[in-house]
């Protein structure tokens, strides 16, 4: 495959955009080479500026669960755009999507829409602090909750790919209120709570971690967190920016049968437009302005185009009774196929998967937290990434990311992917 035009476009971009990209994970910094410039996409495929066709396993980092340019979503946006793109006034469609989201997700009564996952998590933490009147938060190493200051303490995703666990610009004052725990280690959380009695407002967690590769919660880890939170008047925040409307209609709360106090959304809920949201029971949500004291706002929040895309997407997911089973089956097929060819070629690896989130770590031991994820062989990952790209398969340019399976992928695409893994595995 030739990436001449992408390389030229990247050089032009680098002159006027820091690092040539508007979000660091898009750069190929972790794996080397220059990013691919996409021209358009349809279903499971990306068409780049050089005329290459790629099977897409990133899917805009999660939102495109049904595939690219999904017609009902595109049409909803086009029709809305003709009627005006922003008013800064209430619109009926905001209530429609709120009603649908509240009906699909357990344990939430009200939802507020924002413009990104970052905003959702940042606002959820402010709300938790206001509601509990406590300052400290617990986050897990390797979990990413957006780029708001309090979260850039051992964050996963791009922050791990680039080895910048603590970003300059985050003050010591902010950092001191973020307590770090080890994912899947309940004793560690207990110890943090014991040494910060009555100071912790919330525990925020990715119920399935997706920013250090895919890492499932162990046994009853989430249930045990719930019990701890109840015992210590701490709010449990599920960051379902990746898992929401992906693992099940009701997300991880439904899949694992664990109740969260506040749930954050992004990605799928916006159908590919910039949308985030956070939701909780009445009592907590009514603590928000304009009826409550915790301030939170947004000029473009609830934007009509974004709401139209989100409503069309959620409607599809709500009416297709088989969608989550289908996604699970496709991902499981890929899982088994990749494991077989990697084993046949004696490549040391660990594949983790929950529903339609899956990742391959080139690590011998089980990958259960940030440390075990970081044990993976990065040189092997780089060779794997570039090998797959040459075979026309686009996966995330970092081992600290999950792959997102879209329903648009056919079994033919999956077979093609498995043969590409087989081919690449021979040279690893
Ligand atoms: N939380 C999680 C779990 C995420 O994966 C992300 C983004 N990948 C965010 C929050 C932040 O979302 P956004 O990039 O839309 O700000």
C-alpha cells in the first residue's frame, strides 16, 4: 500500500496544527510512520486519500457501532441541518433523546447532554463533589476519563502511549485530590478509603477498561466497589463513554448487574457527532444548575444536529433486538480466529474481550491492570500494527487501546482479518 498523499498532507498539517493532529492518539507516534488521511468511509471500510481501502477496527474510537455513514443517522442530520444548526434555546428533540436514553439505561432518571466524553466526566465529578461535599476522587491507573486536569494522573490511552503520566499544566493542588488505585485490586481501594476517611467524594471507573487495551473487571470487582461506596457515602461513577450503548442497551450496569450513582456517556450516544452526557437519579441530577447549586453549562450542548444523530443511533440500537448478540458473536469469532493463528505461529499473546471490545497484548501473563498491560512487547506490537496496515487492516496505533467491532463488519471481513493476522504472525 502506498501512503504518498497521506504523508504529504501530514507534512502540510504539521505546519499549522501541533503534531499535525487535533487529538494525540491519531498520530503514529507510538508505532512510527505518518498517520493516514481518510477521505471517506462507508460501512466497515475506510477510503484514504491515496485510494487505499482499509477494514476499520477503530470506528472513530467507538461511536460508529453500526458502521460508517449509516443511512438513518446521516439522513437525520441532513434533515435537521436544513432547519438551522444551533439556537441556544430548548428544542423538543433534546427531550426525545433524553427519554429514550433514560428508558434504555437502568438506574437513571435524568440526563444532561454535553459535547464530549471529557465534559461528561469532568461535570460528573464536580456534581459528585458538590453533592457529597467532599473533595477527593479515586481513579484507577490506566483508566482514561478525558483530558480534564483531575484525570491526567496516570491516564491510559494517548497519555500512556506517550509516557506522559502527569501532564505539565496540571497543578499540584489538583493532583493531590486525585487518589490512584490499581484496577481489579479491591484491597488497594479499601486501603485508600481507610487512609482518607470521609474525604472521598467518588470513585470513577471504566467498568470495562478500554484505554490500556481492553481489560475486563475481575470476578465481582464492580460489585465490591458498590458495597464499599455504600459503606462510606462515596458515589460510584461509571465512565461508560466506551461501554455505554455498546456492551448492552443499558451498558455495563446492565451487563454486570451493578448500579452506578452517576453514569457518563460519549461516543455511541452521539452517533458520530460531538456528544457526551451524564446521568443519575433525580436527587443527584437536581443538584445541577439551574435548580441546584452545581454549575455546568454549554453554548452548543444539546445541539440539534448532534441530538438528531444520537436519537437516530439510539433508536436503531433500541429497536434491533439482536444487535448486541450479533456484535458479541462477530467479536467472539474474531477472538477465536486470531487466537488460533497466533498460537499456530507461536506468538506469545493475550487477547482480552468483553462484548464488542477486544484487544491483543503481546504479553505472556494475564493482562488485568496497567502494570500487566505495560508488560506487553511494544516492538512486537509495532511490527504487528504496520504488518496489519500493509494487509489493509486498520487497528489503533497503540497497544493501550481497545478495538471496536462494528456491526457493518461481515464474516468475510473477519476472515480476511484473521488471514492477515496469520500472515503477519509469521514475521513477528
Ligand atoms: N472516557 C473514556 C472511557 C474514554 O475512552 C474517552 C475517550 N476515548 C473519554 C472519557 C473522553 O471522551 P472525549 O474524547 O469525547 O472527550
